[in-house]
C-alpha cells in the first residue's frame, strides 16, 4: 500500500462527503508544523466557507489542524509545541488535544474564519502514522446540532475509508505480531524438542 497518493484516493471519498453534508469538504496533508489544503470541493450554496487549495495554517489552530496534532506521537508533538503562534495558550491546547484524541474528531467554531463551523477527522497510512485530515466547513448561521451530529459521523467514516485505501489496518497490530512471533518461537522450540527426542530414542 506504500506510495498511494492520498489526493487521488481521496477524490471520490471527498466528493461523497460533500454530497452527504451539502457543505464544503477539504483534504489536508501534514507538512512540518503546517497543514496544507490539497483538495477542496466547495458547497453548492451562495453563502459558503472556502479556504482554497494551497492554503496553510499551523496545526495548533482549527479543527483540521488540531486533529492531526492530536493524532501524532508524543515525541513528534513536543517540537511542534515550540513553534506555536504567539498568544496561543499551550495548556489549553494540550487539554483540547486530549479531548480530540479521545473522541476521534475535532470541531471548531469561528476559530480560523469568523462565523464558520469546522469538523475534521484524521487519516492514516500503512505505517499507522497520521498523514493529514479530512474536514467539512460551513456557516454557523445555516448549520444546527442535527447537521453537526450527522457531519461528525460522515467525516469520521470518510477518514476511515481513506485510511483503509492507504493501507491502514491491513497489517497485524503489535499485539497480534507479538502473538504470532510467540507462536513461531513455540513451534521452533517444539520442533527442536522432537528432534532431540528422536536422537535420544536412537
């Protein structure tokens, strides 16, 4: 699954997400301490939220960035925290990352764009490493709690589909690998024991 382009794999997934939510859907990739918008499908409304392909933002800001940061390993997060934008509360950020990590998605309101609601979920590659995020955006004036609830499910499903397309989950977990390794070792020891017994019987 290595080498699969997330943009190509994400195009039909993002298209379906926009149809489900009826709002702007976008795909982001992690680049250093920034998240980069690499694909965006605008909402079919006159009043809409759009960022534009190529737009970047520090991953400590907004749903699409924070959900990536929350999915990174602690050793990767530490250097990112040293590049936080001025005025950002580190303690508050760490608390929000804990909540995002537990829920598996992030939601922000008027954090990057005034009057906007954003919902995002992370996606991963075949090495089980976070690659970026998928998000939907719309104006608060149009979106209610029912929309948010449905959008959260749709975004998480889309992120899961893209992760699967990139090979995430196709490899055995660490626990399974340890178990398989233990079984191979046990089989090896059993074979050595049988060989020893055969020699002894001779």
